[in-house]
C-alpha cells in the first residue's frame, strides 16, 4: 500500500529534486497511513455490525422466537444423513420429524464362518436384523434431538416423530409409517454416557414420553396405528417429502 502511494507521489519529480522528493515521500507515508486507518475503521464497523446481527439472532433463539428457531434447526439439519425438519415451535418446545430407515433397508447378509472355519456369507437372523433396525432408528432420533438442543439454546423440550419414507401409491400419494413418537427434555440428557450406551437403551431411559410398538420374539418395530393418533396423523400431513429429499 505504501509502495503504491510512494510511486504515485514521486511520479514526475526528478531524482535530483531532493527536497520535493522528501516532501512527496512524507505525503505518501501520511496518505498510506490515512488509508490504513480508514480501512481499519471500516473493518471495525463491519465487525460491530456482524456482531450486532449475531447478538440479535442469539437473543431470538434464546427467546424461542419461532421463525428464528425453525430457521436455525432447518439449517442445522441440512447435512444430516437422516433427513429431518422442524414442524413447529410452541413456547420452549419444538416438534420435529426425522426420516428413518426401514427394516427392509437393513443388511440382509453378513460375513460368517462355516463349522470348518471357512469364510462364508449367511442371512441375517430376523431377531438380529430387528435389533439393528431399532438401533439405527434410535440413533437417528438421538442425533437429531441433540443437534436441536445444540443450535436452539432456548428449547427445553423436543417432540419428535420418526417416520419412514413410503413409496408413492397409484395416485401419487405417500402414506408414511410412524415407528416412534417421543418427547425429550433437555435436562434429562445431562450425564448420559453416549459413547458406552446403546442408542435404544438411551431412547428408553431419557424420554419423558415414548410411543412405539414391537412385535414378536424378534421385537420388530411396527408402525403405530395412526387411526388412534389423530395428532400424529396431522403432523405427517404437514411433511413435505420432496423438500426433505425423501
């Protein structure tokens, strides 16, 4: 920057005009410093404006302003492996939906060894597949809930619906299955041993409300009967599967 000012100030001044060159260089140094000061002032203004914007957004999140919370949650969920979306905010509670894998989406085969020690591939037993499925569904729920509490500091509870993505019927409509509906309170997540406890166990232990249905010896997760749950049906009707990328 100073080099640019020096070059501009000395333009047209003979190298033998020492006095004029000295004055020009002094003016160049002053101009360069003035430009530095102006840029620093502008950066300080920009930082102050950005901080003010962040403070305002943080205040809205702490106050659970619905539009701000929904926007923060939607942005946070964008890169999740399990598609999720906020459906609404009431007081200090948010309602979310997360799209979870189906039982059919679980691995059907697994590596094994024969009685003689030869490597082979065999079908996954139904009970084991059901356990994998329950673990995957619970994991998707917990990741979504933890992220919601992380980005929305004013939330004290979260209701979440775990639904599968159905195929379209002949009329182009989707009829999702709800596998789990649950309510989480922020304070109940304190102290959870996340790295050493299975997700299904955490789900059972920390929820204040939990609806699920497991059938048979394998305890397979089965869709909840929505004809008995009008509130859940209403939530599902609000889901935009295309927007979720489902």
